[in-house]
């Protein structure tokens, strides 16, 4: 089993919205991301609209985005990851 920190960065390769939120996929090595290398942005996140807008802008402009997951457990390639926050440095 391979464990990592609670955050990871990369460029967005996939952004899919559905009625329950959005899925974000980075263009990094899948062996360092969460299960399926997909991050889940839940629709009930208190900052959903702002986070989705930032993800969309980052994807369109190919900005590197930093993703932090919920909780204190490190990213695990065998476990789904829910987004706590995004960050972009210009």
C-alpha cells in the first residue's frame, strides 16, 4: 500500500459535472493520486460554486491546481478522495 500527503497538484485533465457534484482528474501519475486518480467535489460543499468555477478556469487556462482532500488521512490510491479545497498560484 502506498500513502501520500493530504494534497497534490497538477493540471486538470478531466472535469465532469453531474447532479451530485463534479469529478476532477489531474494529468499526473495515477499511482500518486486517489482511487482512479479522480477527486470528488461534492455538491453540498459549502464553497461548491467557487471551487467549481476555479477548477473550470484552471482547466481552460491549463493552470496548475493544488487539491487538498477532506480529513487528515493521507491520499491513498485505494480510497476515493473528496475535495476540501483548491488553490492556484499565478
